[in-house]
């Protein structure tokens, strides 16, 4: 069973939408923490964790990476219904030109990142 990310919000603002169909979007910022039960495919999340009914976009800042050390890149995917999704954790730093590989199953509860989520 996949783990679930933990979301801590720090602010919510209203922004005009580029789409008249959805009206105004809310932008939520904060910090997310990966789970202690990460499995291949990623940790799950729901729109409600961000204080939203639907998540229309999610940007997650990669962790700072020092040359030659492992850093993390976060790859979010939204479900088709926009009520949730999952975040894959990709490792970097094996070599300068190495492909990103998904993190092994395990405890990543110390891995955190800043995020911006948009939705309604």
C-alpha cells in the first residue's frame, strides 16, 4: 500500500484564472513531507490536503543538490478527476549525466520540499 504525503500549508491566495470555465483559482503554498511507507509509483495525496476541492496544478521545488551527492526531484501526477494524485521521488547525483531513477521502497519521512498548488 502506498504511503501518503503530509502537507503543511503556509498561505492561500486568490488568483485570476486563465480559464473562464473555472473562475478564480486559489494558490496554496507550503511544505510537503514524503511518507515512511514509500513504494514504487509514489506517495499519494488528495486535494483536501491542500484545502482544495480540485488540484489543477502542483509545482514542487527540487531539493538542493551538492555535486556528487544524492538530491531529490519530485514528479507529481494529477488523477484525471483532479481530486488527488501521487508524487514520485526521483534520485539524482550518481554522476553528472546519470538518468533520474525512482527511489527504492522505504522510509523517506525526512524528505521535505516547498510546493505551490493551484485549484478550486
